[in-house]
């Protein structure tokens, strides 16, 4: 268990996760919108929330939100990375320090 935790806190792994998680969320939103658009007769667009009943539940607002993320997500990725760069840098510094300290004690 400890080796898995050390592997996840390696700086290279953290950098890969830092860039892949937002892109993965955006890609998942695109896939959801494509599947919903193919399997249902719901209409979604950026103008307004449209009613959409799926399995007896009203999903219009949720689909509108997912659609906005899938449509405009790539434009906001640089902004997301910019606002999270400082906290992420601090996390990298702390993980590097903890790994160095653990190597010295071992």
C-alpha cells in the first residue's frame, strides 16, 4: 500500500494527472452528449435549457451543463491550468520533499 502511495506522489505521476484529469472530464462530457443525442430525441444547445425526460427523470438542466462543458471546455483549459498552477507547484514541492525525506530514512 505504501509503495502505491509513493508511486502516486511521484512528481512525474502528479504532472501527468494534472494535465490528463481536466482533459478526461471534457472528453467524457463530449461522449455523454454524443450518446444522449444518438439514443434519445432530446435537443440540447447553448441557448437555453430544453426539457428532456430520460428514464422518467428530467435531465434537461444536467444535459445543458454537460453540453456547455463539452462545447466551451477547451477554451477554459488554459484558464484552469493557470489558476491551479501555484497550488499544484506547492503540492509537487511537498511531495518531492516527502519522497526525499523517506529515501534518506530508508
